[in-house]
C-alpha cells in the first residue's frame, strides 16, 4: 500500500512539473517577443499566446481529470522538450511573418481549436465510458474512436498544422513545415505500432476486430 501511495505521489509531482514546464514555454515566447520582435504583428502574437494558453488548459484537464495512468519524469521531460520545440519555432515563424492577419490565420485558428477539441473530447468520451462497471477490462471503440483507432493523435496532427499556418508568410518560414511532418511520421512509424502492440496484448479478444475495421490515424483514409 505504501508503494502505491508513493507511485501516485510521484506521478502527481510529474504532472505538476509537466504543467510548470509548459508555463515556462509561454514565458519564453513572451520574452522573445518583448526582446526581439515587439514590432511584429500584435494581433498575430495574441493568437500565438492564445494557442499556447489553450494548450496549457487542455493539458491541465487531461492530466488531472482524464488521464489516470502513471506519468514518469522521463516522459514529462521528453514531451515538454518536443512541445517547446514546436511552440517556440512556430511562435518565431509567426513573429517574423510580415503579412497582415488574414484568411490563412483564420484557417490556423479553426484547425488549432478543432484539433484540440477532437483530441480532448475523444479522451473525455473514453474516460466517461471507462468509469462504467460494464466497461472493466474492455477495449473502448466507441465515440470518436470508432472513426480512428488513434483519433487523439489525429487531433494533435490537426492542431500542429494549424499552429504552423500562422508563420507561413515567407519562403524561409516554410521550413517550419518540417515539424508537423515529423509528428505525422513519428505517429505512423513509432507511436501507433508501439501502442497497437500493447493493446493487442491487453485486449486479445477485441483488438483484432477493431484493427481490421477501423482506420489507424486519419478517419476514412488511413
């Protein structure tokens, strides 16, 4: 019992560290704006800050309400570094975008909010279902997860592309396209195969049928 409490306590500390690191990223972006890019488009900068704050709120909701699994310090550091890379590079691209806020920025907002909603709502649906007594030991294949086995990953891809659009004002900023492409490839060739292997072992009866009838990442496509 003591080990269980210790493990839970360590996981909670890791989740708090996760939140703090993402708040640090927000302040890093603010610092870069104040020191080097204060003459850039203010409205676009407000959109950038809004994106980062929305992600922090989403992180708080998923970490402390939805996600019940243990979170290690190694995972927290690794994911935080990846998020820092994405948010800082996209923020810098947006700050150096010489064009006025327009249609591309509106598309960015729609994609970002839509992506966060898909991932968060899908996780919330699964969270509610797993609380039912009849759901114990069963694989969740309902809600948004009936359209994609990893619909939460799909949501991450959508918001990442949305954030990327804020900075596509110059040819140089097109290099930021590398990050969402890397994210997609990491899901396809690492995260999804690894998770599918674990799910196949944990849900040996349900998973083969689910895998045979449901797209892996992009609904109706892949």
